[in-house]
C-alpha cells in the first residue's frame, strides 16, 4: 500500500513537471530584444494615462499629420532619450489639445474684429499644434549636446580599459558604470542588446540610429571597419580618442570666435546709448543754451 502511494505521488510530480515545462513560455532572443525596446520606448499605460490623453485628441492630430507620424515621433523620442511618460500617443494627444487651446486663445485675443479673430484663431491653432514638436526637438538637441560633450572622456576611459587588458564589452561596462548622463545610458543599452543576442555591430548600428552626433557615428563606423579588417581595437580606440579631443578643442575655439559677434548686438542696444548720453549730453546742453541765447 505504501509502495503504491509512493508511485502515485511520483507520477503526479512527473506529470506536474511536464505540464509546467510545456506551458512555460520560452524566452527567445527576439522576445528579449522586443522587451528591451518596449522598456525603453514605451511607458506603462494606466487608467490615468488613458484619461489624460483621450483618443479623440489623438485622432484630431492624426488627421492633420502626414502618414507615418507615429514612427517619426518614436524616432524623435529615441533621440530625446525616451523621457518618462512620453509616448507617441501622448505627444499626438498633446498636439490635438494644443491645437484647440491655441485656437481658443488666439480667437480670444482677436475678438475685437472679424479679421483679427480669424488671424488669431489660425495663428494660435498652428502654434499650439506644433508646440509639442518644438519641445520634443529641444529635448533631443539638449541630449545630443550632452552626448557630444561626454564622448571624448568616455573614449579616453574606454581606451585605458582596453589597453589595460579588458575586452571591449567589459570596457564598455566600465564606461556605463563609472559615468553619468545620456552616453552612459546608451552604453548600458548597447550592452543589454549584446547580452541578449545582438552582434556588436548590430548593437552599435542601433546606437547610431538613436543619435545625431557625427563623432559618435564616425566612431561606430571605425569600430565596424576594424572588426571587418582585423585591426586591433586598442589602436583604433587610441586614434579615435585623439581625434575626439582635437574636435572638442576645435569646437571650443569655434565657440570662442563667436563670442565677439554675439556681444556686438547687446553692446549696441544697451551700452552705446548710455555712452552717447554721457559723452554728447553736456555738449548738446551747451549748444542748446547758445542757440536759445541767440
């Protein structure tokens, strides 16, 4: 009896194990990559999110936008670093809301006459419709500027780690761990994609799609060519780091050369009138007194 009971328990355990193995979803590289893309490019939609961005606002923006606007907005969000709670649907809803509010505000300001009413309505609607695009473009440009500024230091660290004996993946992990900012986040994402199953070139090519920095694109191209031709990565990194430092110095000199031109207009508008009053003022008063006496 005890033997039969033990055999029954063993069969039950085996059947439960088989059912668990069969029904368990298998984790594939494609599914993991899709999970990474989802975690980076889409926020969790809750009931409050749906209430905050109704579908009729998105439909208004979609009707007034060209085809493929969702993919274009997603690319712009990738350039901006996928800010929290920013999704293409919410951007479209913001565009529709800006269209209505801008048109209402413009019409309110031009209520004095029919011509001003129509002009204010059109200008306010256009400004409100494109305001989310401008904010998204500004966020993307700021992020690309941070990446451009942090790139030379990151390449120096990457070169030191590789020359010290670490592999490229381990050196990239050190850069992602010991630096802050958008470039560190992009390095961490490249590492995640490589660990999931993407090749190094594919992960780096995806990085160039998420940035507009020309120096970073040149660096990725140099790494891809080095891998194809069999050139040591350490020498490529050393040359790229030297070139990045040179470009940073040239960019600083360029900004310094622009300073006199930028100062010229505030100088003319603010300082010169006061100087004219101080210098010419006494002479003008004396001339006025002489002319009045005459």
